[in-house]
C-alpha cells in the first residue's frame, strides 16, 4: 500500500469510534483547588507563551494529517482556525513529500502567517534520509521548526511498519546540529519518560511533546487496518504521568487525551508549557463546530485561571491541585 493511501486510511479511521485508550490520560484524577477570592478582573487574565519564537495562546493543534486525498482542505481549515485563535499548528508526517507526493497538502502558511507552524518527519525516516532533504521539508512549507515523531509501537503492529530504530537518537542529534530551526520530538500516544527526555535534551532537542496514553491509540488505529499481534491497544504511559516525569528536563507540549480546555489547563499546571490535541479538532472540523470549540477551550482555560486566582501563565503553572485515584497510586 502507498504512503498516500495509508495516510488517508488513518484519517478516516481516526474520525470513527474505537480508536482511543480505554484508560484516560489522568486529568480526571486531578482537581484544582477552588479560590473563592481570586481578587482578579477576568479581563486582566493573559495566558500567553513563547513557542518556536512566536507568542501564542498555550494551545497547539498537534500533528494530524498530510498527503491524503482530503488532507489539503482539512489542513487549510484547521490552520486558519489556529491562526484566528492564536494556537500553534503541527503538520502531519511529511513522509509523502519525501516519496514525491503532493506538497500542497502541507502548504498552510498563506492562511496561518503569524503562528508557529511545525513540520513533521518520522524517526525511522531519519535513518536513511539525507539531512539536506529534511531541511528542504522545513523550507518548502515555511515551517518554524520540525517535529520528529517516535512511533515504535505503531510501527510494530502496522502491517507494513518499519522495524529498525537502531541509531535514531544519534540521527536526531545530527538533525539538531544541522538545522537552524528548533527540533521538537513527539511521541504518538505512548508517552515519553524521564530517561528518554534526558537523552533527547543532551542530543540538542529543544521541545518534547509527551503525547501520552489516554487519547488516540495508534495501535488501535492499526488494528482497524489489520495490524497484529493484538494486545497493545492500551500500551503506554498516561499523559499526566509523562508530563510530571519530564517537566523539569525540557519544555513540554502536553498532549494525549486532552479533551477540553479544563484538561489543557490541568496539563499546564502539571508542568506543560503548551497543551495540545489532534483528534478533538478533527472531529470538530467534521461536525462543523471547529471555531466554536476553539473559543470554548480558550474560555475554559481562562476561567480555570480565574477560579484559581491566576493572572497569567506563571501563576497557572503553580496553581494548587489535588491528585486522587489510580494517578495518585501511580505517582506514589
């Protein structure tokens, strides 16, 4: 099967049911401590962060699509919404571009002139792609940086998956040295632990997206495509745990099971600098409620700041909270 056909399969499967982890990301086990005396005017609250050299509201539409038949229209509309609301935008894997596919499905800069746009390539592709070609992917789409996605679990159960990941860390280091834009390394639903984050920091990586368990399970996606062996649908570290493990190592994008602005605010308080999501934005696009959802998530994050007495990001990162249930047991 061609990469283009596989990308279209992924897009259609992710729009359906039965693709998420059965265990949630951990945000349901975390509660903010309500502040009934915030001593704030809601109009004073400013939630902003520097990301890839640009100021954004701390939300990112993380890597979703590219290369498929319907990818161009989806990416343009999603990127336009991200521009309107001040979110960062992540492109889907640019592997089809390396294979001579249509680059137009990734060309969103004209509708997103001011926000960070982040390119995307798989770790396995780094092993056999000249660095200048990776740099070409960045410049072609006018990206502010590139994400390298780690998807070993997905590849292990994918019918046509890669099996060789030996040398990936060294390849990431060489990429960091060769590019003049930041490199973000992201997981794809299984989380990043502290040891891996330390190695990535030493290699020159500037950001990580933990993309933990609790949201879309890419092994489940591949099972819909006939992948095997079974048994890995819920593999991975929950997002909340992964954020806590990595927050003092590198700046973190907290994604994986973020399903509301309240979840996004919790990700920030746990230690992320930016919260991210992909499938919720895809579903909102399909249901023609994308703009409404973006605005709702922004308002939810702002109200969480108000209800915890936080005027800005520095305060929200330190907002008091309690942990219970399985997440408390895991952390202990």
